[in-house]
């Protein structure tokens, strides 16, 4: 008795019926931009799946070639900026073609034309604060760029320093996330200054910077550099810092020239970085302006010691 398989299963796409990929318009012929996969649990030809592109419109030119056996999508013509959508049919291969079953997925490919020379940091230069009791693995901050990643190009982050004793921080080369890698209580510094370097590696799909050969690592193209400052806040240190949304406020009566409005004792982080062991800077006071009769709120910038005033709507200068 020979038990024959019946073609009673339809190919099912592994990731659903919607696939989205990105490709750079500089991608060369034969460059792989993505892959699709459908599975059929039937036996032999009944479970063998082949893939074919089905145009959305008959006159739509598709600059990609689909491997019928592997489902790999590769560049077959020069690319131009835009978005291309097409259907991919996954069909099994029974002995009797009239018994074949199939499924269809929609594939969209976004073609970007970003130049490596146009990449910039978002929010640079960077300044992060971390508590002295932060555990190992704690995230300090993230370095971000305008790079739009795709399968053929990748960037890597590196954190450079000149401290002979080493540093308790490291950066994840793909995501740009800075984390604590050693106990901060082992280090005396309260301020660390780094340079973050972004390197470019073409055709880097599936590679990790640590797995590159020394020659390949040295050949990484350094494209942009910025500064990163990390402040370690001690447990017994009170940080007094005003912002535009929550300013530090002082009130003073009118017609009181040279009146002491208030006094701030704060940590000057720039001085802390320049001379890590000098301690706190002297007290800084803010006094009223004899030429201004209106009531004001003064905010003192804790980094560059500048101040600015914000007028109240009610003018009391004439009384």
C-alpha cells in the first residue's frame, strides 16, 4: 500500500502578506535588498514553493529580479528615488499543475538617495548625566544620526577617549547607545569627555564591527565626529538647574536698584571637566538693574553663566 500525499495545503508567507524593504539608489546590479519566504507543509512537489513577481499594473517597470527558488529580491536595473509596489506569488509545484495552490503578498520597496556625505548628528554635541550608583548595563544616552539604514550600507559608532585608567562607558556600535560597563565607584572622575566617530562600511549586511579583520576595520571610512560629555552625579550632590519650562525664579520689589535678588550655588560642569578635582566654583549672585523698573524673572544659565529676564504682563514701573 502506497500512501500518496494530497496537495491540501496552501503556501503561507512566514512574515505575513506585507513586506517592506529599503534600497539606496546607488545600489549596484545584483545587490540584494531583501528576501521573502513561504512554507508549505505538503510533501515533495506539493510542498515545493516557487516565487514569481506579479505586476500591479501591466506597464509598471520593476527594476528588481526575484529568485524563483530562494525568494531573494535583487537589483536588476538602475534605481531612482521613489517607492515601488508589486505582488509576489508563492505557488506550490504538484505533479498535476491544475491542483496547484498559491498565495500572494504585497511587496513595497522604498528607494532612498541619501548621500553618505549628507549624514549629520541629531542633537550634537551631546551631554549626558548619570548617577554614581548606576548599575552595569544602565543606559546613559544615545547618539543618533540622520542616516537612513538599508541592507547594503551600514554605519558604526565608536567612542574615543584619552584617559589612561580607562572609562566605565562603552557605545554599542550599531545603535549608538552608551551604557555603563563597569562600576562607577571604581573611578574618581566626575566628568568624561569623548569623541564619537561614525564610520561607514558598504556591503555590511550581517557583519559586526568586532568581527571585522584589522585591515577591514582600518579601512572603515570615518565620516563624522562630535563631542560627548558624561557627568557622574554623586549621591550627595544637589543639582540646581533651571530650564525654559521650569525656570528658577526670584521676586524683588520695585524701585530697589542694586538689591540682592538671590544667590545660587551650583556646579559649573564646564569647570568640572577642565579641572576635575578643583571642587565647586564660587557663589554667583544676580542683582537688579537700576534702569529697569518692571518686575522680572531672572534665569541663570548653569553652564555659561548668562542670564535673561522675562517681563510680566503687568507693568509696575510707573508706581
